[in-house]
C-alpha cells in the first residue's frame, strides 16, 4: 500500500510513496501526530536528482525490517528541499550548529514541537537502525536534556545572520577607500584561483556563475587583464570539460575533480539558467565564438529536455539511470568505434576516450583539452572547417544512439525562482545574440509565471505541478521574478513587464521586511506555516542570495522608474551587508555587483522614436553592465521617457548618469561615442589607484 506521500505533487516525494516507511509530508497532520503521541520526528530532506538520496532509499527505506523500526519509534516526515527551501535552510543551519557537515540526504531528529536535537546526512543501513534505537531511547530517558539541547539550537538559529557572520567581517579603515577594499577582494580571488584549470579552490568544483559575472563587471570598470583571464580560462575549461554535455549541451551540477572532467551528472535548471546569462555576457565582452556556441547549446538542452507544453521549465534531470550514476552519458571506446567506424579514432583522441576509461567500469566521460582548431592543426588530418564538420557529424550519430538508452528521471515540478532565472537567462541571451526563438521562449515562460504562479495582488506561489500552484512563495521567488520581469522589459520595451516587477516589489516590501533591520526574511509574514525561526539568506553561493538579488532588482527598478523608495531600500541593504564584502568576496559576488552599480552611477539610456528597438539592439551588442535601458516608439508616461519625443522618422537617444544628461543624439554611433566617454571616466579612479 502506498504511504501518505502518494498525494504529493513533488516527484521526489512520489519516489518514496511506495516505501514501507510510513512517510508523512510536512504539515499539520504529521506535526499533530508527533505531539499527540509524544514521539520524536525523523525529518528526511532530499531532492529527486540526488544520487545518495537514492542509495539510502534502496538500502534503508525500501527495507521492511528497517521501516518497521522507523515506524514504531518516530513520526517520519519527507521533505523535498526544492519544494520547501525554508525547511531545508533552517535545519541545515541546525546541522551546522551541531558541528556537522551539510549535504543531502539530510536527516534531522526533532522533538514534537520541531526543536532539533541530532542530525546527519547519509547513514549506511548497518548504522542506521542502531542510531534510530539509541535516539528513541534517549528521547524517552533524557527528555528534559534533549529539549534543552533543542532550545539552545533554536536560540542559535534565531541569531541575526549578520551577527553570526560578524567574525568574518572586515570594517574598512578610515584610510582605505572603497576601491582599496575592492582590490582586496580581487587579491583574495586570485589567491584561490586555479591557474591551470580555472575555477576556485580544489575538488569538487562548482561553476559559481555570479563570481565570474562580478569579475566581468570589475574588468569592465578597471580594465584589469587578470580579472578577464580568470573568467576566460574558467569558461573555456568548463566548456571543454565533462561537466558540459559535449553532445547535447547544458551543464551538470558540479565536477568531482579539479579539471571539470567527471561531473556529478544531475542537470539542474538553475545552473543552466545562470550559465546562459554568464556565457551571453562573456560573449558580449569578448566576442569569443566558443561562448556563443555554449549558450546556444544550453538553450537547446533546456528546450529539448526541460520544457513543458505550457511554456514552463521543469526542474532537473537525475544523475542516475538504470540504477547507475551517469550511465546515460558515458561510453566505452568500443561503443564509439562501433557507431562511428574507423573515423571514430580521431573522435576518441579529441574527446580523451581510452580503452581503460576515465570513469567507472572502463567507460569514458567525453571531455577535451583543445579547441577544434588546435586539434586540427596538431593532428594534421583535417583543416579547421573540416574538423568542425567532422565533430558535428560524429556528435549527431552518438546523440542518436544515446537517445535509445534509458533516460535519467525527470523532475517535472515547476519552481518559480528557477523559472525566473531562466527567463532572465533567455532575455540576456536574446540581447547578446538577437535570436528570436530565445525571446519567444522567455516570453512564454514569463507569461506562465504571471498567469499560473502569481495572484493579482502580487503574491507568488513557489511551485506548480499537474495544473496546480502550491506553497507560498519565498523571498527567492520574488527577487528572481523581479529581475526576470525587468529583463523582459529591457529586451522588449513592453511596459507591462515593468509594472509586474513593481507589483512584486511592493508585495515584498510589505511582507518580507524586517522592522528591526534592512535585510529581508526568506519567508513571508503572511505565510500560515511558520517555523521555529525566521531566517535571512545573505551569502551568495551556487545561486545568488535572495537578499542580494532583491537589492539588485530594487536598485534597477528604482532607476528604471525613477522611484527613490526602491533605490533607497537597496542602498540600505548594501550598507548593512557591506562589512562582509571585503572578507568573503567569493560568497558576496552578487552583492558586489550591486555595490559597483551604486558606486559607479548607473547609466540610463532612453530611446525615443520609430527605431527605438533597432537602436537598442546596437547598444545590446556591447558589454556595459552598469546601465539600464528604456524606450518607446511613440510616447510613454515612464519618468525617464516623459516629455521626450522625436519627430517624424527620427529616433533620439538620451544618455544620462547621476541626474546629468548628455545632449540627445539622432544616430546610434553618437550614442555609442557617449557611452565610450562615460566608460573612460569610470576607469580613471582605478588607474589612479594603481599609479598611487
């Protein structure tokens, strides 16, 4: 008989619906049962693409004898971390306070009133039952002590996040300029940079897109060649690596090694959305064709593998298929030669395929160390154009063969925050490459969020599946959706998108603000499901923090609409978080981009006239991160466009910064010259610092 998870919308919970464990979803029924029976809660958190979650399910949760122990001693609650990031975040922090490493699957033991008292991640089945019995016995015999432990952890969880990170903070001395603080951040990034393979630190390596976006922004202002080198090397090595699907495009979640060679094979929407933005920005900054090819590959992957008929995007592809991690993606050398024939020898050399294999069981992950041009020159068998044609044809044949394999499971829930990231990624890519299909996909996805996940008053829901939206939205949903709708406005000049962003911003200010501080809570005050502590998300990681993203959105919205209450709120957020910038630059990279927008005043470009969109497309071709664009072909009541018009067939361009406008120009070259002069002015403080 299925357990209570059978009625869930989460694919991860449904995977456990046939377990003999009497799983409950998080909610009033499970919590009431724990209180009524005075039983401790076993909280198990994971997600559908998690390899070790599957392993523990197979070893323990499908085992009748182990399930019998769990059912007798605990109220067992399963949570999808992607569906309930608030629960995951809260009890992951509890795990850290216990001195444990975090990760998934995560298991935390709670009192009936949700206080944590013990936790861990993956437990082998032979240890699991012993642990269960020991903790259940301890709960009965030392209840007061356990409750006291839980209360102390609750107190720790309730500590202001900035206070918790205070030991990391560095207050700028009076003699230090803001730019000196920025130089310290760059110096620390250089120290942790892998100059051979790109990326930061050692294995495992995560892409961390917002760090490279920050470095692109910094290079734009400082013209520091080392900053661009860190970006270029990392993006090339990631593109060449096994973390990048060399056949179908798209990226896996991370690399288990320092060379980006062997991925953890799950593919997440949020990674690919951010990497689409990053590679699009890098192309605009450098015109390197590799970045364009990678971005187009991401779009194709998302279109082919993660698109729903309604215009939304699904969450993830599993790491496993047929019970083996990566089986869908890896090859033996003989398999490739059987498909490609004698011509497969060059393909094997190009993609590092060997008889012994670079993965498990003699299989190979496809990855390369050379560009097609370099390989063609060194091998001498083909010219560069011939090599490109050869590689494309080989990939086509192997991809056709791969599609006959059993595919990894699809997590087909729709998450607002991740979809909003993809809207922005597609809008950014459209502006970089002027590919109409990208704009169509972005428009459909943004429309889906507005129609299915957003109420008229600006309230968002976090997840959607099988025609139903559920779970009150979190700060990440609002922050990323504001950014997505603003990106849609700047791509199209359709004012409806900006008005939707404004509606979301107003709802966020009303329901997520902290009366005692300037940073925002992760959960809404209007949510019925209140946990034992209300958290704030501050540090940027593989996904930028919801607070830094909200600061970015409010700053841009305030600039686009000339509404100081939004920019003032963003500036207050920046000032509160700023002490952390100089110590933890790698984990404050998105914050630093907002800080740069404020320190080097945002450039406002207004296009008015029949060719407004055409002129904007020319500006979109250049990388200029600290700008916003507005435009109309006729007239508009937006403050930046008010009382600005053009006559007949003319189009006027107004370039402004810090409440000062240049003379309007009637041709795009004149506007580009004005932007070039502004850029030269921005570079001067960095040059002065280096010459000091």
